């Protein structure tokens, strides 16, 4: 087991250094306007020059984190700076909120109702502050976090997802604030960050975890009660697995708090049971908590990111519990990713597979797929495997 875990750590670091990061640095970084393009085809050729604002922050975080923990490669720092500078120059609207999509030169194209552009910019600023040594970016991260809390916590400032006929709240912003706060804490300490982590964990336990279905529901009533509708019955196993490892990560940095371990482990166990396709392998995209038909046409597809989140969830669960069964599940996910998602002929990985694991479309990026889930899984996975190698012989 020890040699296996060390070999996985080495494989993941090599994949990151030799394949994933060079692909995005060589093909994605905009050398004219700054920032990063993500709409790249199988070979890395640009398909669309509009830029995802999410990915300016996500990419800046990845390149900064890899600079801080993988290699002090000046290319990583330069790529992070390009994205951070582009964010500051072009991605904020006059009201302090951020756009969702801009042109290559930074002209606004679209702005959306949620605050995910802001959460990703905040973690980018925090990690870049460590990489660059410029503490001012840690303060910018904290200021942006305050704005996020203000906008999502003040009724009427953000357009609601649903109109008067449907009253509900979603799992997404609750869970993402755990990781956002945790990432900012690497650069700057603040009681408000820990307070938000605690609030989010409690809200997930109270409102989104539903033992009657052994599932984390994506949409619930404002009081956390079950809504018997297509939206209310939806489970996103990859999303829930991500929540599970966020909570176990917090448990780790809380001296392995037993209550946090139990919460994270329970979410991961439930989500694996709902998500893993026993016939074809891989994590399914959506399930219905009453096993009724799902509305979304991609419900049985195997996207890249749920596989990435499953891998990290299993490693964190193994670290938190010492249970070798989680390593066995990790092996299943790892084998699936490298046999199905990794492109054997061109750099980077596929993002979209059919239910049977065949490639649905071969592009390597778009507005939603870019340098984030895969590189985060590789670097964090390598770190976790090295920690686990000290436990499992």
C-alpha cells in the first residue's frame, strides 16, 4: 500500500508538470490582453476568444498554488499574475460585483445573479499573495469575501433564482463558502472566515443532508424541508462528494474534530452509493432521490469534475478514518480517470463522456472546463497520497 500511494503521488505530479500545466500555459494564456482562454479544442487550438471570469480566478489559484507547493517555476507565477491582473483591470463592474463573461480584451459580455466569480477571485488573490509575497492581495481577498457575504446576505441585492411561485435555496453557495474561506485562511486569518465555515457546515447538516434519502439534496425549501419536485429531488453526487471532502479538510485543520469527520464521511458514503455506476464505472451526473426519471438530458453522463471530486473525497476519507476501503474506491476512480478521461494522443483530458465512458466531445475546454478541477485533484491528490503513505504500510 505504501509503495502504491507513493507511486500515485509521483504519477500525479508528473501528469501535472508534463501535461496539464504546460497545455494551459502554452495554449491558454493570452499574451496580448492578459488572462486565460479556456475554449480550446482537442489539440489546444482556440475555438472562442470570450473569457470565463470564473476561470481567471480559478486558473490564478491553480498556478499560484502549484508555484507555492509543486515547483517554484517562474512560468506558473507569471501565468497567475496575468490572470490576477486581468481580473483587476476588466472583471469588476461599477457596483463592485464581477462579470461572468468578457471578451478577449475585457469588454463585458454577461453578468449573472450568483457570486461564484467573486469566490474564485477571492481564492486567487489569497493564494497569489503567498506566491508573490504581496500581502495586499490577502487583504483584497478578505475585502472581496466581505462583499460576497454582503451581497448574498442582503435580500434584494441579487436577483433570485426563482420567482414568487417557487421558494427554495441551493446547496452550491453554502458549500463553496467553506472552501473559499479555507483558501483565504492560508493567506490571512480572520474570525469571520471561520465563522462562515461553521455556519455553512451547520446549514448543510441541518438543511441539505436528508437521512430519509441518505442524500445531500441540491435544492430545498428555505427551512430545509424536502420539496417533492424534479428540482427538489435532485442529487448531484459529484457536488456532494466535493462538499464531503471540504468538510473533512476542515476536520483535519480542526485537530480531526470527530463531529466533522462523521459529517464528511456520511456525505461521502451516501454520495458514492448514489453516484458510482456499477455497470460502466464513473460517477453519474444527476440522480433522483426517489429513483424517478431526471429532467436533465446529461443526467447519466460522466463529466470530468465529479470523477476528480470522488478521487479527493476517497483520499480524505481514508486519511480521516484510516479505513483501507476508501483506498480501494480511490483505485476504482483513478483507473477510470486515466483510462477514460486522459487523452492518449493529445495533451490534457477529455471533459465529457457518455454513460458508457465513450467520448462525447473531444474539446479540452470551454466556459466551464479549464485548469481547475483536474490540476487541483492532481496536486492535492499527490499531497494526500504522501500523507497516507505514512499511515498505510
